[in-house]
C-alpha cells in the first residue's frame, strides 16, 4: 500500500478538501497511473451530495472522478498493453466479474458485480473505491484504455464518461446519415452528443433552456437550436425525430420530447435526475414510440469511441481548472454555466 494526495468530501454538505488516501501496490495485472487530468461529471456532484441516496447511497469520505487520463508509472509483470510512460485512461469502471452474460457480451457496465471507479466496495483494500480527484491510482489492465496520441489530454479526459455515455446509445440506436436526432440539455454530456451525432452524419437539433448557448450549439455541430420554453418552436418539430438523447441532470417534463418523436422513434435517457420522471402513456401509445435508458458503455466500446475520437479529432470543450477551484466549479455546474466540461489539471494537487 502507498499513500497519495486526493480531494474528498466528508459528508453530503461538506466541501471537497485536500486529503491523503491509500492505494494498493500494483499486482501482476495492474497499471499504476499518474493522473494528469480528471473531468468533472455531474454524477460526481450527485454522488458527493448523496442525491442518489435511494439507489446508490454514498459512503464518506468520497473521492469522486471517473474521467481520468494520465501516464502509466509502473506495470505488473503480466501487463501487456501498457509500459511505463504510456498514456492511460480510466472511466467509470475498474472491475467486473468477467463471467456473467453481460461481461461475456462486452457490456461490463451492466454486470451485477461491477466495481465503479468511486463509491464501490474495494475488493483489494476494503472500504470503498476512490476516484480520479487524486494524484495516482492503480487499475486492472483490463479496465485501462489507450488514448490516441493526437488528442489534447485535458479535453480527452471527459471522453471517458461524457463521451462514451453519449456515443454508446447513438451506436446502439443506429444514429447515422439521414436521421433526425435531438439532444436535450447542452452540458457536458449534451455537447459531446452533438459532436458525435454530427460526426455520424445526422441532422442535429439541440434543445436548451439557455438561450445564451445557441451560437455554441451551432459551432459544436448542431443544425438547429430550439429554446425549449418556446412552445411555438417546439411544436414545429412534433412527430419528426428518429432519436432523442436526454442529458438533463435535473427534474423536467419529458413528455414534450416524447411528442417530438416520429413513429417508432426513440427517446433515450442518459441524464439521471434523482426523482422519477412522469410519462404520459398517450405520448408513447399514439406513435408506437419507445422510451429507454443507457448506462455509460463497455470497455471495448469505450476504446472504439476513443479511437473514433482520434480519427475525427474529437475532444470535449473544456475549462481547465486547478483542483483548488473544484467547489466553485460544482456551484457553476448546478447553474448550467459550464462551457462545456471542467477538466481538473492534477498538477495543481502537488501544491494542495
Ligand atoms: P451538466 O454538464 O450539468 O449538464 C446538464 C444540462 O442539463 C445543463 O447544462 C442544462 O442544459 C440542462 N439542465 C440543467 N438543469 C435543468 C433543468 N432544471 N431543466 C432542464 N434542463 C436543465 O451535466 P452532465 O455531466 O452532462 O450530466 C448530465 C446528467 O447525466 C447527470 O444527471 C449525470 O449524473 C448523468 N450521467 C449519466 C450517465 C449514464 O451513464 N447514464 C453518465 C454520466 C452522467 P441547458 O443549459 O442546455 O438547458
Ligand atoms: Zn460521469
């Protein structure tokens, strides 16, 4: 075991603050990583404030962070994909049972025995896993991803959650040229969804509550932007979408979006507000519409997404911050003020 610097919260109402956490010595199969950048996902905030207490209660202290890029500093003797000095990335998963039908299908994100990067039982050290708001971590090689060398690292970090979470459902529901695709909520996930839908050739419409994001949405690849409280603008799109991705972090009415779907259209929720959302049966019934959800993506698909980003030069639009600004960043995240992902420069932790 060794100690490393980190930022943790002691309770649902405490700010994040500097601390020291233990990490295991790398086993034969492990990669030890010096963390260079870690994105701030809204899930970090939900977990730190225990907003998902009924589904995934938070164990304190919590060290959040699951959008991690860094460099391998040490590798175990059985590791074949990485050597010291290589770029290495970690997303939301650090382990799974490897034997269940989901794991066998490459869908580790649905494994009943998965280990999340933070706030999951830690099989090695006991207690819970600690995430990427830290200087160093140790992860089984099978859950470490390769980062294309042409991508800027601060903007590559958010691909590990915001990227895969939006890429995976679009691939699953076959977003491609000729499809009309909506993206609801232009935050960290939403802005990646726009980039992917555009790169996949779809006609992309962004739905936002923030009129000030209109120009950005077009620059990011949207063909049209609708300010969602303008009911007249919404009405123009009724019955016309093949696919809509809802990436909203807070409670909101999803029925107006279901009504925008065409026959057999699909609305996929990736946003995870704490409270249940109401669904109008009629909105679904009248056009055989589908409502579904999606959870990050498996390891193989995450690598596919990173390689796709390498080939298309896609990264997140980031505001790089030192770790000392993380609490301020959370407040701005709640106000939908982030353009469009905070990425923490972990070098700042050295002076914490
Ligand atoms: P984010 O950056 O805060 O973006 C959320 C966006 O939702 C905001 O930018 C805003 O966009 C919109 N929004 C916020 N409050 C709203 C309200 N009251 N009504 C309508 N729209 C509102 O968050 P994120 O990191 O992208 O995460 C989004 C959600 O996805 C979170 O709940 C997170 O936990 C979840 N998530 C799920 C997965 C998964 O695997 N399914 C993975 C990662 C994250 P506009 O300003 O454009 O309206
Ligand atoms: Zn996330």
